[in-house]
C-alpha cells in the first residue's frame, strides 16, 4: 500500500508542478523572447506529469525505465528554461520563480534516484534468472 501511496503522491506532485508552470507562463510578458520561452516551458514543464502517468502502465521494466528517463529529461529541460527566464528577469514574481526552481530541483533529484533504483532492480532481476 505504501508504494501505491508514494506513486499517487508523486503523480499529484507532478500535476501540481504542471499547474505551477502554467501559472508562471501566464505571468510572463508578451515579448518575442518571453513567448518563445513560455511555449517551450509549457511543453517541457507539463510533460513530466503526462509521461509519469504513461510510465505507470509500462509494458516491461525496460519500458518503465525509458519513460521515467523521459520524465527526467523533460524536468532537466524545464530547469534550464527556468534558469534562462530567471537570469533575464522576464518573470513578475521572484518568490513564485524561486518556488518553481526549488520544486524543479527536487523533482530532478527524485527522478535521478528513481532511474538508478529501477535500473538496479532490473539488473538484480536479471541475475536471479
């Protein structure tokens, strides 16, 4: 039951993260640079929740790991986009920006660990065969 609860909490956290990203992009100015970054941020920042949902139905351990790696890739892309926005000061609220950056860092760390754990489990299962 604890595993299901953790999965649900992580799914909810990723959904909340997507909502944070959407809110942040709504607050960006209507400039060429901000619009470009907003579009990129919307794609990469909402993708982790969707891909995590897909990973839960992975067809094999390899498929699950691949999808979790996609989540991580999208989170890292989001982090770089956020850093660009932060350095260019295109945002309205520094508190909101710092909160999103912090959450992105934490999610990246969680998924780095998840990938390592899943890969170790896959290798451990191969040795048992």
